[in-house]
C-alpha cells in the first residue's frame, strides 16, 4: 500500500511540473524566422503560421 501512495505522489509531481513548464514557456521575445501556409490533408488552406 505504501508503494502505491509513493507512486501516486511521484506521478502527480511529474504531471504538474510538466504543465507548469508548458504554461510559462511562451513565444514572447522570440525571433520570427518565417511564415508558412497551413493546409489540411485534402489540400484546403486553413491559414498562415509563423516559424520561430
């Protein structure tokens, strides 16, 4: 039972740390290298996206 509790706590810590890192990493201050056209698999143009 003790192993399950330790495993649950370790899993929760790893899961929350990844979410916290993803929330803080942004594109503010990054250099824009280019712009590409975004298409669906059928070839329909959806819009434009930047390359950072």
